[in-house]
RNA sequence: UGCCCGAUGGUGUAACUGGCAACACGCUUGAUUUUGAUUCAAGAAAGUCCAGGUUCGAGCCCUGGUCGGGCAACCA
C-alpha cells in the first residue's frame, strides 16, 4: 500500500529510460568541488542524486571535482564526506576528477589529432575579446590554424612545464560564431604550476570544468548527470565531447537550485561571511551549511523531509524558511526530551510551603512518545520566567498576576498574593500560596486554571548558557535588494543568555540528545559545552500563538 | 538586441498526459490540552501571465506577445 505520489520530471525521465530498456539500472553522482562546506542547496542535490539511485536500483558515486588546485583543500574533502554520511547517504565509490587526469590528457590529445583542438598563445584578454558577446559573434584566434603536429608538440611541452602560467592554453576548435557562448572555442586546459591536494606536483596543466566533468561522468558510466540550471548552456558542449570522443553517452539534466528566505546560499557569500568574521565559522549555527545545522540541532531526518517536501522543478524558487522550521519541529516534537529551564528568572516564594523541604515530582520526558518520566525537585523558593508575571495583565493573559491562579507544570497550583519590590521599585520577588491538594496527578482541589508555567527550584537550579539564534538576514529576499548583501545582516541573529537556570536533570545532558525546554523551544548541547559550563543552542522556537496575539494589539 | 530556460493561491509542488485545479507550509476560526506546544476540526485564499487558434472540451496542444532568470572567469 504505497502512497501514490506524482513523479517529478527527473523520475519521469528515469522511468521512461528504464521502461524503454535504455538502462537496466541507473548511476548518478554527487560532484562537489572541495573548496567550501556543503549547504542546504547541496542537501537538495544529495537527496536527489542518492534518492533517485536508491529508488530505482543503482548507485551514486561521490566525486570530487578537483580540477583547480589553487582553491581546493583536503580539509574540505573530509568535511564534505562526513556531511553526506551524516545526512544518511552512502556512496558506492569515492572518486576524484584528478583520478582521471591521465585519461583526460589522452582525450585532449585525441581531439588534437582529430583537428578539433589547438594550442593558443593568446593572452586572457585576447581570448576574452575573441569570444565576442552574446549578441555579437566572436573572432578566430591567430593560432587557430596551427597544424596537428605543432599542436601536439606544444601541448606536450605545456605538460612538461616548458611554459609559464597563462602563456598557453588548449582550446577546442568549434565555432567562434556560435550562438552559444560556450561553444566558441572553449578552453580545455590551462597551465597552473600549483600543488594539487592529491596529485601533488605531477601536473602543471589542469583541465577546465567542461573538459573534466562530462568525461568523468562517461568514465564512470553515469547514466543521469543531474546538475543545476546554470549548466544548461554547457549541455551542448557536454554532448559535443561525448560525440567527438566517442565515449559513454551520459546525459545531463538540470533542476532549479534551492533558495531560502532570510539567507544566502552561495559558497562565495558564505565564505565571505566566514572570512570577514560576521559569523564564527562555517559551522556557526546561523549558517545554512550542513555542519552548522547539525551543530544547531537539526536532524538529518528533518532535512531529508524538507528536501522531499520542496520538490524538484525547473523554475526559480524561493522557499519560505517556515517550511524548514516546520520540518524540524515535527521531528523534534517526537524525539526530544522535555526539560524546564528559566531564562530570565523571577523569584517566587511559596509562603505556605515548608522551608527546607524538597519534593521530587515525576514529569514526563516526552508526552508524544514513551511514557518515561524524570524527577523534578520542588521546594519553597522557585524561579519562573519574568515574562510569565504581570502586575496589570491584559485581557487574555493566562499567566501569573496578583490574585490569579496558575499551575506549575507537574507540580501544584499557586496563587499570587503579594509583590515585593526593591528600593528602585523593580520587582524582587513575588509571594504565593500553593494548594497542597492540587498536586499534579492527584488533583482533588477542583480548581481550574488557564495557564501552566515552567519553573525551576532555586536551591537545585543549574546555571547554563543558552544561545538563541534568529535569521541571519533582516530581509526575506536578498536577491531583490540593492547594494551589498552584508548590509542586510540581522544584528540580533545571536542572543546569548549566559545565566539561565535549568532543572538538575539537564546536568546529564548528552551530546546527541535533543531537548525541548518547555515553552521555550528546542535545544541541543553545543560542542563548546563543558560539564562545568553547559551551553545549549536553540534549534528552533516553538510555535507561539500568544506572541502573535500580543503583536496584534 | 542574439541564444537558452521558465511562468498554476502569499510560498513550494501537483493535476491520472485534453475532462472545469489538489497537497503541504503559512494564514484565520473553533475544540481538546498540566507546554498559549502537540493533536483535531472548519475556513479564507489561484480560475492557471496576456491575446489569438485547434477542440464538444485547454493549466496541459499550436502561434504571437509579455514578464522573470541564465549565458561573454585560464571558476565550478
């Protein structure tokens, strides 16, 4: 009884290919360049590529597109691998475009021998000029007529290191008047006397993306090479190489990249935020990177669910971040342990409770799941949230106010009798009476209250630090804003509560556990946390109808 | 002044491939609730960019527009 779900355009293509017998199973690949961290946009691509091969029987390779030694580093390779695995996917083969350098070099010689590539001595400026513009045809390079022998000799000399960076390039010989700019004699190889993270100094010429990607797909017999929309114009060239080199005909398909409200999703901009110190690093919990989201408390399940819900198509899109938040809340609600933490304490003294006495009261760990409980200490002096008390409450204020009754979660109903002030007039504590017969689980008081508050007993409270994250940017759609994207950074994206009070059960907080601090949102332990100083990250707030209500008036 | 994509509620994705638009998020209202959470119920919201055409019938097909995006790194 599988739920009948309509197919996206990629699934339609694959099902047709399978039905027509074009393929018996499919091979996809996830091809990151190791020059940055993976972000949510990559997660969409990962879920697609791995999801498709899982669904249709086949496999997915992890292939690092490492053709540019000057920007790529091993550190990125390791992080990318762990992010993919954390998301819950396993590749069939771990591969590198650099594994194919010898083969790609031979492909280049093949093209030269076929008279389809030539060595060009033009400068970068000259080549740019020769390209023309989208509306004007380009012009031939003076070197375009070089004969095969000379091209071969020169190309071999390029490889041997006879020339300096930029002195020569290898170009495909296609058509400088082509309407597709990418077909105007694109560069195939350039000289870079640079150390490569894997091949070391074995090479001083490196293939360009276009000459490496498609051929790598072919070598791996990738059936469906799925990439984002900006590569649509490259497809013609992709197919040209397949035809001229007579290699395995992988096919490229493109989908629209993910855009999210209130954030940026480009590696360049994210790198800038890191380098300029707007965030603490690639895994700063405000970043849309996978590692940041993991640190913030997102679960792989929720990210996969999100990628599933946003769908795949070819039109530009801007996904509302509230969908992402919905996905985490939905998962966290099911798995998180409930705990009580007071962020902004207001002292409450229960005047009719025996001083020095402590009662340990059971409270459920998760009302949605198993019915296990933990013990919470109750005593005469407590803390509640300052926001949960008002001297002159508005009409629908269900919390504590003079004369008003409220339940303390898993404990007793209390009534506020008196407000005690400091010399400056601020409230120092409030004095309440409790109703012994209203004890949670054994309530015979018959009292009805509209509100329930979280609380912490003062004597056993554990001081903790809580980091509250908000959206990184102030505006929903950065793409339509004028000026620099950094002008729109949200100055309040991080708020640190260094002295919150937690119930003692939180002393045993584990690294991978997710918590719901009652009425305060979902949290997890930050890696910077120590047993002496617990540090929690807010993953996401709870939905808050009351906040909406108060905002209205 | 070119070539290539795309256009369905506020957002995203559907519509059995031609039979008068569905699902999710968001929003509103109500019920339940020892989390103003969760859960549940109800509701508002597009007549499918425009104009023609084909057809008994078009969001799906054709033609012409309009609007949006992409394309000229020795980046990927």
